[in-house]
């Protein structure tokens, strides 16, 4: 039942944006500061690599379970805990006396990052009506683009002027501020849970994803984690099929549209990050450009990514998710092909612009499908799955690019990434089409929007998802 008290939508959106930007900034500024950190702490390259790997493993393993905790205990609570813990861990890293402390605290930071990331989407899903989700998701995506673009510049300036510790001070104030603000807003009443938490499933999924990420990070080398990931994954699937209260609700993982959207997010983020990884070496080692010149050439990517977010929200309303994601994926593939053949500044800028526009639109539209298609009571799990896709995809893309560059030309990852994007286009056929006038006329009243909507949508037979398909 909905509370009669109006939802603080601006504060919810601000918190979602702040959480997404804090995480995005943290990753980008650290990359720039790592060389300085290594010199100051007399660390090895392997130790510095673990400041990123430890974080990624912790995040990937816990995102879905953290989303389930939000569904049960409230997304604002998990968001607040995640933000406060993230800020406290950042402060601890800034004061760390040695590289061992930095690695441990980065893992701790990953745990709290896993708590807050699904909540940034779960809060939006439970606060906004389904038909109004496009705009807040677009705003959140644009903020991530701004953070990704500003991170290297801000991180480089801070590390140069004040040292690497200043980089970790950057997130403390916004994390603590929005964490405290989230605690001041009461949670909406929730029905008591009628089933226990699936702790065995959460453990198996955490081991599977953590070992998968570890395997990808260590490529092209071999590691024990690959076999563990396969065994734990098989055990997880078997457990989920038998348990009466699975970690992944059938209403979420059983939706073909959600599965397709998650697959497209993995492919798009892998293509983007693998392509960018290759471009760094093409521009600096192949063409002899400086790091600054390379960053300036890639600036159109960030600009178009931010600009594509609001455009994608409009396209979703007018053309539907199917056409929007298909067109955006094609633009992404075209951009990667341009970069694969580029030789001059204009061609590189054009390629980066197309990649940014395509990826920005895919991210908004596919995320909208995942969040809206999921029932409100499973919004946290849906957010966790979306964030898992966005964490696994980049690791997969960089790992693939590393292997391909060891085996062949530096531009080969760009061609493979473009082919992967094209190969993913058939998934778009499963995504929702634009709403028809007839279905709009039969839409339920606004006050009955959520619960009735979900009940009506769960149909039996081969056309079980037809009602929901025409709502987006």
C-alpha cells in the first residue's frame, strides 16, 4: 500500500545521481593516481593492480544480494549505509600507512559500493511511477558520463598538486552528506517478508561472480578461479531451481526482455571499454601522441554520452525500447569501425563521438527496460543485475582486448568489439515496442498503477508478456 505522504522525488533523484557519481568518480580518479600511489608507498605493480581488482571482486560478488537486502529492508537504508561506509572507507584509504591497508580498505569500499549501487536504481523504481522513469534514469546516466569525463582531469590535478591521498578525499563530503540525508527520509511501509533470505544462493552467486571477475582480470594468464567460477555457477543454478525462495525472483530473471537488456548492457559496455583500451595504445604508442592529446581527442565520447541520455529518453517515449536500443547499438558499432580505420584527428573524433552517442543511448534504454519490467518489490535485485552487467562488461572487454593485442594488431579489438555489437542486435527483438493507442487507452488508473499492473501482466501461455511489452 502506498503512503499518503508525498514522496520526496527531488531528494530521491539527487541521492541516486550523487551515488552514481561518487562511484564513477572513484574509479576514474584512482586510475590516474595509481602511479603516484605506487611510488609513494613503494609498492609493486601487482600490489597496485589489486587496489582495483580487490574492489571489483567485492562489488561484483555482492551487488545482487545487496539489491535483495534493499528490497527487504528499504532502498534508502541500504543506500545510506552504502554511502556512509563508502565515505568512511575513502577517508581510511587517504590515511593508510601502507599498500596493504589500501588494498584491504579498497575491498571494504567495494562492499559498501555494492550496497549503494543497486539502491540508486531501486529508489527510483519505487519512488517514480513507471511511465515517468525515463527522465530520472536519463539524468542518472548523464551524471555518470560527466563524472567519467571529469574524473581523469580532477584526479590528475589533485594527484599532481596534493598527492594521491587527496584523490580519496574527494568523495567523503558528498558520500556523508547524502548518506545522512537518506536517513532523514522515512521508508514507505513494507509488508513483512514471508520467506527467508536465500543466503546459500547469495553465497554461491557471490563466489561465481567474484571468481569470474578475478579470472577476467588475470587474463591472458590462467588461474584457479576459472574452475571455481564454473563449479559455483552450476551449483547456483541448481540451487535456484530447487529453493522455494530464490535469490533471483522468477518475475525478474524469467522476463525475456530483462534478459535481453542485461545481455546488451554487457556487450555494449565490453565493446566500449575494450575499444577504449585499444585506442590508448593506438594513439600513444602507435601515433606517438601524449596522454593529454589522446584525452582531448576522446573528449567527444564523453560529450556525446551525456547528450545522448536525454535524447534517448525522448526516443524511448516515441519509438520504444526496441528501436532505440537497436539504433543505438548500430551507432556504437559504426563508431568502433570508424576508430578501427581512423588515421587523423577528425576521424578519431568522429569515431569517439559515435561510440559515446551509441553507448549513452543503449545504457539509458536498456537500464529503463530492466528497472521498469521488474516488479517494484524486486527493484533492488533488478538494480543489482543491471550494475553487475555494467561491472562485468568492462572487465570482459578489457580482458578480451588484452588477449587480442597480444595475438595480433592493436586495432583488432576494435573490429571484434564492433562485430560483437552487431551480433547482439537480434537481442533487440525481445525488447518492448512502443505503446499503441489502444493499449494506452486501456491503461489502469494512476492510483492502481503498480500492484494491479504487475498482476495483470503475469499471464499464462505463449503471450504472457504481451501486456507489459506495450507499456514502454
